[in-house]
C-alpha cells in the first residue's frame, strides 16, 4: 500500500480550496497553502501511528477534528470568510483526499 505523503495531500487540498473559494482564494492563498499542509501533516501522522498500531479510530478522529477547528479558526481570523464558506472549503478538501486516506488506514477516518 502506498504511503501517505504530505506534499501530495497538500496539493490536492489546495486545489480544492481554490475551487471552492474562487476569487477569494487569491486573498488567502498563502494561508490556504499553510493550512492544507497542516491538515496533510495531521493525516500523515495519523497514518504513521495507525501503521504502528499506536492509535485507534476514535483518537484519530479527535486529532483530525482538532486540526479542522484550528484551520477554521485561522481562516476566520485572517480572511474574514463566512463560517459556511470555511466549512464548505474544509469539507471539499477532505472529500478529495478521503479515498486515499481511508484506504491507507484501512478504516474510515474522513
């Protein structure tokens, strides 16, 4: 099974952020890139811990939820986007990487 890679996951999520945000994406492009990288790092770390049987599904879901809340907070503070736009952005980004991540883990995280 292929390894989860931060660069690949980040690229996929940034593309989805740009699609969802449209013209607004230029305003927060740097932040979207950084937040995508943080989400990707979290997902890769969960994958690493899962491979070593050092994390269970419930803990992994809590880790991801914490990271999602952090991304929401940054986006709300920096960009002034509406909560619904940020939720849509995160949902879309995670939906894009969902098959890759869930397949790697062997259980549903996203």
